[in-house]
C-alpha cells in the first residue's frame, strides 16, 4: 500500500458498535512476560529527549493516553476484532439441549478467542436450568417417600454439554499458550531490533549502507506481530528513542537525513489535515476510530521530522485529537443519561415482576394471566435499551432472579395442580368402574339412584390431566348412556302398553254410559264389582292420562247411588276401587303407605273424640238419661263409633293388599 493510500479515510466500522467506549479487552491482557530486557531498555531512555514519542506518552496528557491505551489493546488483540459481530442469542429461553447445540455450533464455526462472552452466558444458563430441574426431580422424589441420601439424577444432555465445554476449555488453553508464546517471541524480536539500532551509531561503513540497514530494521519492526500490552509503550518509546539518535547521527550525511525528514513531514501533514477534517465530522465514533488509525500510522509507519517542525506539527495534531476526544466524551455523557433512564425503566420492570410474584396463590386462570403479564414485562425489559456498564451485570442478575422466583412459584403451583389432577383422575376412574359394573343391571329401582348419584359426584370432582380428560369422559358417558338407554327402551315399551290400556279404559267408560244395573240389589253390587275388576284388569295408563280413573270413579259412585245400599257398604265398595287404583299405579307401595298413615291418623283422631265425649258424660251427674244434652252426647259417641268402625274396615282392606 502506498503512503498516500495509507492516510486516506479509514473504512468505517459497524455503527452498531459505536457505543463502545474502548475496544474490548482481550483475555490475553493479563499475560505477563518474565523478561527483564524491556525494563533494561527503558532505563536507557535519555530523559532530555524531546521527541514527539516522549510527548505521546506524557502521563499528564489524558487525551493521548486514551489513544495509546486503545492502540495498545488493538495491537495485542489483533486478529480478533470481529468478535462483536457474533450474535448473542436469548440463552435464557433455550432448553438444555438447545444450549448444548449452540455451544457446539460456536466451537465449530467461530474463533475460540471470540466466543468467551457467549460461552460464559451459555454456561451460566445451563447450570441454572440444570439445577432447577434437579431441584424439581428431588422434590418429586422426596414427596413420593424417597430418602434424600438416595436421590440421584443425571440429565441425558448433561454428558453432551460437558464434552463440548471441555473441548472449549482445551481449545482456549491452547490458544492462550500459543498467544503467550507468540507475544514473547515478538517482544524478543523487537528488542533485538532495538539492539541492532543501537549498533548502527558510529559504525565504520558507508553511510548509504548503514541507512539501508536502518530502513530494513524499520520494516522489520512494522512487520513484527503484537507484543504483551504492558510492554507496548515502553518498547515503542525505546525504539523511537534510538531512531531519534540515529537521525541525529545522520548529521554526517545531511542529505539523506533531510530527505527522510521531508518525506515524513509531508505524510504527517496529510495525517494532520485528515485529523482536522475528522474533528468536524458529526459521526463521533467513526471519527474516533479513524483517529486511532492515524495515530498508529504516525507512530508505527513514519519517522521523525526536522526539529524546527516537530513541536508545531505535534501541537496541531494533538489539538485535532483533543477536539475529537472531547466530542466523544460529550457523546458518551449523553449516552450515559439515556442509559440511566433505561436503568430506571428496567428497575421498575423488575419491581413489577416481583410484585406479581408476591400476589400469592391463585387459580389456573389467575396464573395464566400472571404468565402473560410476566411475558409482557420480560419483553419490555429487553426493549428498554442498554444501561450503564457498571450496573449491567447486577441489573441483569436482579431481573433473572425476579423471573426465576416467579417461575419457581408457577412451577410449584402447577406441580401441586398436577398432583390434584391425578388424584381427581383416580376418583373419576373409580366412578367409571361403578358405572360399567352396573350398566347391565335390571335392578332399576336400586341402580337408577346410584347412577344419578355418581353423575352428580363426577361434576363435583375437579379437573384431570388434559391428556386423559376426553378419554375418561367418553368412557363414563358411554357406560351411563348404555344404562339409561335400557331404561328408556323399557319405558317406551311400557308407554305403548299404557297407551293401549288407556284406549281400552276409554272404550269401557263409554260403554258404561249405556250400562243398566239389575233390579236386585245384590246382583247390582256384583255387577258393579265386576266392572271394577274389568277396569283394573286393563292395567295402568300413562301418567298424563290418569284422570280417566277419576271419571270411572264418578261413574261407579253414580251407579252405587241408584242402589238401595247401606251407606258404609257403598263406601267400602268405593274405597276398594280407590285402593285398586292406587295399587295399580304404585311401583314401590309409596301411595299405599301414605294412605295407611292417613287412615291410622283418622282412627287416632276419632278415638280421641270418642274419649273426649265419654269424659264429658261424667259431668252430667244426677241428670236423667232423657236429658237433651245427654242424648246429644250419646248420639255423637254413636256416630263417631260408626265412623271408627268404617276407618278400621278401610285399614284392614289396606293390610290385605300387602
């Protein structure tokens, strides 16, 4: 590349990384060398040297120190500048298997030194998820009566992940060892170059040959790779010190020296002009990154200029540098304000997540709403933007802890719910067994209430696991339907018979309109009784047609009224007809039981009235039997006695039916 091309505008780095205050440090910054050669070299630096090399490392010049620090980091981190382009995925949303696969992918496709942040995040997430699973399995084991000392669990994916992580550690160690070896070797090569520079002074040979040798050493210096970061500035200062001494030595051949000074001045003026253009650029981070490249060119590729120009051009370059750096600091101050606001948002989101977790127990529906709330808050957290670097890790830890606390509560709830659902499943399976055991039963009087009862109990039992819900419901429903279909089929057959019985009774009722009783009373009674028997023999009618029995009873009452019968005899005939009607319509003797209770109650009432009347007679002392009051009481006793006899006769008729 020509010198003119070198000072053209440096290609812009990805703008997405413009918020990085300094180039990310490599792990290898900590690598130290035990060599004392650099310290020996530094001690040889002449304190009165006033070259720009000394000025750039002035410990009081914060602006230049910042540039030097960044360039030193870049020197050691060479070959690893693209690591920020590797996508950082949402590892907290991945399963254990997905995390293992992602680690294997990174190892296969990316440089080992570029994936440290990714691997650390994956490793942390894998351990947390694995521990969560182990805790859950352990809790299940203990809840089932296991002994804690006997618990053991290994995830199927754990072995795969361990192998991948071990492979990562081995490769990383190999990289560190290789890098340390290369850094030390490069340091040794550069120290050797410095020693050769020392030997050029006062050498007894043609000056042109010496100058050519000097240029070769400069080229070797530029082509030598990175050295340990903590040795960078010292080695560079020592190198440039001896370069300055060589140029001073060149006063013996002023033409060569002046020619070199002129070339370096021209290139450094171009660098200054580019720096001054960058000072006007609104893209602060792009300007700073290109400024770093300009400083590298100033130090690494160009030598000194004439003493009369050194102070002037350096101050000019430093001024442009300060403008760019000040704008960069202002930019970061504004960024920091935004980051602080983002921090407030994220802390508020974390507090809201904690508030949801503090709400305590709830139903399945309540937990579903909470889960949606947490998902929304989680999205809000990720969309809230970056926070200050110093609190980034702690904020992330608080967020994950809050989400993890919620997830533990949620998992605990659904774990308990799952246990309850399996308990409900067993209860429903027991009801299914009862239904299937009785679906073929013909004991309808006993089984029908039982089937209705288990249907009611089924409704009261809570949810069962979703995978079993439809299956067991269809099984239970099929057994119940089978039983009740059999009942309905029998009832339909009975309804057909009852409809036919209604039609026959209707015909019989119509025929009674023309029925003529025999003139003989006894024959008439027998004829009426025969009609009653014929009516009862027809059988039961549908429940909504039972009014026809009332019509028949009225016809019988009218027929009995035409006969010259004893009142009680007629009453008994009618009562027998009533009992036959009740008995025909009574499957479980309930109606007859009610009638018997009623008759006994009437008997008790009549007896009580007779006793009361008899007690009243005792108040009539020294009164003749023909006294009107006495006659009335005795007459009432007689009437009640006849009524009592009639009720007792009715009770006997009921007993005869049992």
